[in-house]
């Protein structure tokens, strides 16, 4: 993770020239930046240090890792530091043609491919004397192509989740430089749960209490038990079930009741009913549990039906949001973020993924709404806004368009885009004026109307907070007036609820003018 070689290149123009040609690491191109604005999904810093003649750029990340981004939307880590990256670039001058190689290919295949690539390069210019000179001057060891391919492959695997590059304007993720075999998301997410399940099965009572008392560990242990079922787990499942009721109605509480119920023991029915009766939410969410007088066959049939419809034994069948939620709960934020970004990219590029199974000619935008909420939970409002805009654009009813665009305006305001929020609220008012269906017939008498008025006041305030000019102040006043007009249509209770905010916004705007 050192940059000793990079510093030598900066101090010695001759060496910098050799690095630029024939090895494609041109320090002078760093001043031009990349072909487009980019950023890391994690928000970490990026420093361009070099480029190549294809429009690619080499960036140094916060931990010293070197990220290469080409001009066609692909990027990846190529070294843990500048020295390691230069070892790869100099030792494998045709490295981009070797991206599909991995240590699993074996020495013979790796050497054959590297020889083929380098022979093609030698037909146009020399690389051998230049490589020997540059390696010696920079103090880089002479490593075999097999070792360098292993180094490159290991570096590329580190790209996700911490070094995923995004287009700065549209916020799409760059493609991987190489399609590598990565473990599915559920493996790292479930690792802690599997370890805790092993502890529970070992019978350590202190471990039982430690896992059961921790909300996240408890959820993960239940998920691990879902995919690794054992006849001897009943007592530990009962223990986890009793503790999961503390979280009220959760997917894991339902899962725990199913896993206990699958054993088909009527002695567990009082426990299941106790869990159901925890509060109103659990009473609704756990409806259908067989009555206390039911037999084991009925209990097992109930549990089996729920298991087949909601759970199962293959982690690959679980919805993505199950794993991103559990990742976020463990602090694996970037793992969750990158998985959600990839899913959003897929849906944006191919909206057929949103087709309704029961009506293939229609789209179901609800997965986009779920993604927007998931991004908000991670604190990534930019990606949440991106998902929300797509969600709003696909709404079919007037109520859906208004409520989705209202959330869009809020996210635009919260991400520092009050001008966009202003336009979105104008679209909301247009739908209110000409809804096209009767879904909004009572909007003045429900909370939606109050929320619309409140967002107008918040956007007017945000416009006033932005760099001041006469036009912006006039627009803020117009948004305030539109909010007042909407408040005037609300029920007495709704208008009263928004009154204080309306007065505060009006005072603020008067003060600015």
C-alpha cells in the first residue's frame, strides 16, 4: 500500500515517460480528469493520478488502493497501492487482455495467454528493455506473470463493496472490469447467524441468552436455522421465539412460529398463541394459528403452508431486501448499498423486470418504492431519489401520482435540489386540479392534503435558504401562496395542523424580503 514508485515517477520525467509509454500510465493525463464526473458509491475520496491513451483514468482511493476506470463504463481495483498497481501494469503490459484469467486457470494457461498478448504488443513496439529499466529504477521486484495475475485477480475482487464507481450525473454503477465469481450476498450476511446457531446447538446457556437478547443476532440465528434445519433445534427455537416477541411483528417472528410449528407438537400451541397475543400487530400478523384444541397434524399443515409460501430452505429464494436489511443491521452498509444500486440499475435498464405475473402487459412499480425506502434507511438520499422518481413515473392512479411525487419533492428538497422540488410540486398541483379518476375525491379530508400543504411550506423555505436573488424570492413566495391555497381546501382540523408551519414560513419570507 505504498506509493514510493509513484513519487519517483513524479520526480523523474524520463521514468514518467517510460511509464506512459509503453505501459499506459501517463501522469500528465491526470490533470484532465476522467471522461465524465464520477464518485465512489461509498462517498470516499478519489484522486486521479494518471491516465492512458484510451480515455481510462487511474485513481488513488482513501486507503491507497488504485482504481482504474475505462472510458466505456467499467472500473475496478487493480492494486492495494500505487506500487502494487505499477507492478501489475509493468509486469503485465497487456493486463486488460488478461482480466479473465484467474489463479484457477493454472500456470500453463496463464503463461500461454500472457505470451500471446505480449507477442502481439512486440509486433508494434518494444517492452522488454523498457520493463527491465523501469522495474529497476522504481525498485519493483521481478514477479512471474502467474503471481501478477493472482495479484490482479485479488485486487479486482476487492472492488465490491467499498470501491464501486458511480456516474456522477445519473448515479449508475460502473460495470466490473472483469466478471468474477463472487459469493452471493446472503453468504457474508448470514455468516454471523451461522456461527451463532452453532453456539446455540452446543448448548452453552450463556450463549443462548447472549444471542436471544441481541435483536440482530437473534434475527440472524433464526435465518440460519431456516436454511439449516435440524430435529434437535426445537428448544432453542422456542427460546428465540419467546425473545423475538419483544420486537413486535417481524418476519423473523413469523419464521420462528413456523419453525416451531413444523415440529407438529400440540404442547407448543400455547406458546404460539402467546406470541400472537403480544400486541395488536402480532395479533393481525400471526392470524391463522390453529386453535389450542387442534392436533399436531393441523399445526404441522399450517406451518408447512406458510413455510412453502413465505420461507423455504434455499437462501437464494429470499427477496433481496431480506439480505440488505440484515446487512444494514450488522453495519455492512456498503454491502447493502451496492446490492441495492445494482438492482436499481437493472430495473431502470429493463423495466420488464417489473411486469405483473398476473398481467404481463402492466408494470408493478412497488419494488422501486421498496428500493427508495431501503436507500433512505441507509442514508443514501441520492439513490433513494433516483428510485423514487422512477416509482412516481410509473404510477397509474391520481392518488399514486400525487403521493409518489410528494415523496419525490421531499427527497429533492432534502438533497439540496429545491428548484426540482418546486417543479415536482407544480406537477402535484396539476394532478389535484385534473386527477383523471376518483381516487383523490377525499384528499382534502385526509392526511395527504395536510402533507401536501406542509411540503409546499418546506420547499418555499428551502428556496429562501438557497443563494438569494429576486427571482428565487418571488418563486418562494409563489410556492408559499400555493401551499396556502391548498391549506384553504383542507378540513378544519387539517388546516389547523398546518397553520403554525404556514405562519413560520410566511414570517421567514417576509424577513428575507
